[in-house]
């Protein structure tokens, strides 16, 4: 039951759901997620850690950047199933739409220079 509870707790926070929805569209670094969500970098990092521990997201290092993406092959069956479901859900939600509309204008190169 622990793997199930871990996934459900990870997806019980609106900001973490938004992170999952954003990562459906492209991989993002913490600074890009910070801009998309309007949260502090430390808060975004904490949310990513919870999602990673639940098996929902993974990351790759690319030089100085750490790119987060949805876990393409979660070991946790519940994580795999919930990612498939969340992919279909909430596309029309106003908060999700607003965030997704901002995503194309968010560029790590501009953020770090700005």
C-alpha cells in the first residue's frame, strides 16, 4: 500500500499537479518551473523531490542544468497509471490553461540573464 499512498500524496497538491501537467509538454529546469508557477525556487525543488520519490518525475543533468521530465518508465505501477490518467485530465482547468499558456514564453536563458 505504501507505493500507492506515496503517489496519491504526491498528486494531492495543486502545485505538484501543475508541475506534472507542465512536464507533459516539455522537460523543464527548476528556474523555468519557478517562473511558470510563480513559486520560490526552494518550494519548487521540494515539490520536485516529492514527485521524484513517488516515481512520477525523473531528471537528467545537462552541464549546469538539471532537466526534469515525467518518468517514462516508472517502476511503481500506481505512478505509471496515474501519469497516464493525469495526461488526459485537467486540460480545460483554468489554472492549468493559464500556466500552459505562459510556458512557451519561458526560456531558461532569458531567466538567468534577466
